[in-house]
C-alpha cells in the first residue's frame, strides 16, 4: 500500500473517532496471578482493575456493562462509556455535574421500575465519583454502585456482595475507581 493510502486511512480513522458520537472499542479482561487482580479494558476509553480473580459472565449490550463473578458468589459489573452517549449529556456540564446527572438518571430508573430506595452514601467532588445504594428490603435488593467521570468517560462499577460489610463494599468500589486508566478519546 502506498504512503498516501496509509495517510488517507489514518485520517479517516482519526476523523471517525473525533467527530462521531460513539466510537468503536476493543474489549478484554485478564487475571494476573502475581498481583491477584483482574483488569477490564475498553480501548480506547480506559480500564478498571479490580482486586481478586473474577470470571466474566454476561454482557449487557444496552449499558455496555460486563458482569463478573467470584467463586464465593460475589458479583460485580463494570461499564466504561463515553459521557456523550447518555441522554442527559450536555457538553457544558462539568465533570462532577456529569456524575450527578448519571446518578439522577439511573437512580430514577431503579426507583420507578423496582420501587427501590437509592441513597447516596459518599460523594467526592474532587475525584468526581458518587457511591450509592439500590435498596429494597422487602425485595431482597441491596446493591451498590460507583459512578465516576474523567476526561469525558463515565466509569460505573456495580457490586452485589451480601456477605461483605458496608466498609468492605465501599473500599472495593473506591479501589476499583482509583485503579482505573483513563483514555483520551472523548474530551
């Protein structure tokens, strides 16, 4: 292939990534025995590293959420998406406002569809994340979410770990978010 054709392909790829609302991604997950961590990559958006060995299970095409389980039955799910794909997205929103809008949008869905309570447990406006709970004691629902945003990319980490205490759950979510890698495609 001639150099001009390579330049043309590179230009088309660059323009398609920068001007479209949604970009193509390459997804993978790997477990590292030495560090005892599982890494979930969504290139070029970023990655999240979670402590322990996790097995991929189902994938939700609507939310782009990859589900994982541990051998003890604990489950988690991770999604890494461009902020611009969400219906609440407005380019003028600050990073933390995007996190707040993500929480409002998803919490409203769970409250309306499942009749759950959705309290915020921790909000960090410096690191731009919210940890919140999806709770319905009569229905046996007690799940946790972390929503965070950086560089136009929204990270969500879900956790269902009934046998863990609240501090273990909060630590897991914060560790996962702090162990993220942020791509530079979407700002």
